[in-house]
C-alpha cells in the first residue's frame, strides 16, 4: 500500500528535532522548563505517561510532529554512570573541583554564548517576556527549577531604533542594566541548566526575539559597532 504524504515541505532542509535526555529524577523539572518556555508536551512514547518520554512541540499550533520538536527522555543508565564518573573524577560540586572545569563554568556564567547551545526564537516579544517570567518564577526558592537554572539576559542594542528602545524600556522582564545582544535589534536570553547532564549542548538554551529592523540587512555579530 502506498502512503501519500499530507504535509508538503517548503524548504529543502529543516532542523527536525533535538533529542534531550534528562538526569535521573529530573523528569518533572525538565518538563516544567519546556512548558515554561511555551512548548506543548505530548506523551506519545511506547507507554504514554509512564515511560518518561514526550515530544515537546516548540510551536503547538503549527506542529507537524516531524519538525521543530524536542524529544525528552530518560538518560540511559550508561550515560548516567559516565556522568557520575566524570563528576567524581573532576571533584564537581566540591571545593576541590578541577580548575579546568571550574574555569569553563566561570566563563559560561559570565558569557553563556561561548558554549555550545540550542536556540529558540519567539514570534512575539510578549511571548518571550512570558517565558522569562515563568522560568524566573519556577527558579525561585521553592520552585521546581530551584538550583537547576541560571538566566542571563541581553537586551536589544540601544540607540538604533526609537520604537525598539521604548519597548525595551517598558518591558517588565528587563531592568535596564543588561548588556547588549550580539546583533542589532536582537534580544537574547540564556538559560543555563544542569538537567541534561554534562555531555550535551542543551546545558544552555537560548531564548530569542528579533525586532523587525533586523531583517533589513545581513546581521553583523559581535561587539556593537561604533556609530
């Protein structure tokens, strides 16, 4: 029997999915992190609701279940054992942590963008604000994400567009002291997390919004240019 496709791709290639494996005991926190940032969770594993697997649809309203997905699942016993061995060997979480790892952690704490990461772009600034508020709420003392996430915000570069400056100034998610983002008209926020172990790019998840003037030219990344 021939099965005809009901979804036609408009691009030759697209990023279909990322597969993330959470640490033992971290399923609830991992699920909450992705619902906080606006994803729709679908329990569609072999044993829905009890196998620790779900599809996190980045945008539920347009989901095809083939593109724009994060698969969440339990870390394998083999990876968990390796993670534990690395943690022990490097003395992580103690005053005797290996200086090489401690140096990298210090660097990522101040400059999370220099580490491997995945990025999610929001269609509206309001949706990004909602996601930031949800993450901050759940990372507060007593929250599901307490001790598991660190949030670093970069605001749109000031002085380029009066409308963008006004919107940033009015945002409850930004206090005005944040450093500028790495491209014009871009807002970048980095969620650092330990939920998925040491061996993954998802230790950092970038949440972005791009104001319309961005699309008028090829972006230039890095330190803001003198004007």
